[in-house]
C-alpha cells in the first residue's frame, strides 16, 4: 500500500445559522455534502459541530484538504455548487480558511460527526509527548551538559514540537485511530475502555523503562 507524502493541511470552517425547525433538513444536507467531500481529491476529513449554548449559536463544519489547490478545486467544483443550490435556505453561511497548525496532529476519518473528545486528544498527546520529552532531555544532557536552562529548554521545545508534528503524532494517531474516532459499528464502551487502558499501560511501561535508565 502506497503512503502519501506528508503535507500541511488546509482547513476551511463554515458556520451556518440554522433555526431549530430546519435542523433535520440541514443535517441531511450536510451528510450529502460530507459524502461529496470525501470523494474530492485531497480531502482529509470533515467534522460537524452543533451549537453550544452560551458558546456558539451556529452549526460549524470543519473540513480539511491536503493542499490549497485541492481545497480551491473543491470550492469551485460543480458538485459543490449543485449541493448548495439544492438547499437555498442554507446558503447564508460564513466561510473562513484556517492555517495549518497542531490540529493536523489529529486527522479525521472524513465522516461528519462529533469532534474527538478533549480527554482523548489530551491522553494521546501525552502518549507521544512523554517519551519524546524524556528522550530529548536525556540526549541533550549527554550532548550538551553545560547548557544553561533557558537554552536547553528552547532547543528541547523546538525539537519536541518538530518531532511530534512530523514523526511522533502521525504514528500515535494511526495506532489509536479506532479509539480516537470509533466507527459506528465499533462495540462500545469496550472500544473506549481498551483504547484508554492501552494508552495508560504504554505510559506506565515507558515510565518504568525511563526509571531504570535514569
């Protein structure tokens, strides 16, 4: 199986104000839109966030593409224009592009649905962050023992962010993919339990290994 080269994801955020009596039609339309997006070249995921009382009044769709060209091709496509014409009363929306950032640590499967819970993303970042930071700290201490604290922290942070973004988190999110974004037919709560236990066991084993090394 071929592996696509890593790219900086481009994200577009679309906010829709939907009256409560139109929500069923809106969701059906959004599912058709998400299905079309999945077929578009370069599509890397779609999330649909419902309104949150006191936080946001709109439905927010977040879609990621592998490149600016792929995004522009989709936005200008005849299929998207046809879908927009199908639901004239949802044409009043706000669209905003978002630069690539740490959000690319968590690529989505492409299914419209709820965002990954914050506790899962936090735990998965810890799975990648803890061994990375410990190994970098040990390595810098050995290679640069006289480094002042401010300098070693700066170099360590630069290296850890780079490694997490381009090396560590892609591996972690692939390994924990079924737990981060369970499929509709995934057995619950066992999927959540197994993913959580596996993450905690990994951290415990890593801590034990590092305790022996240090």
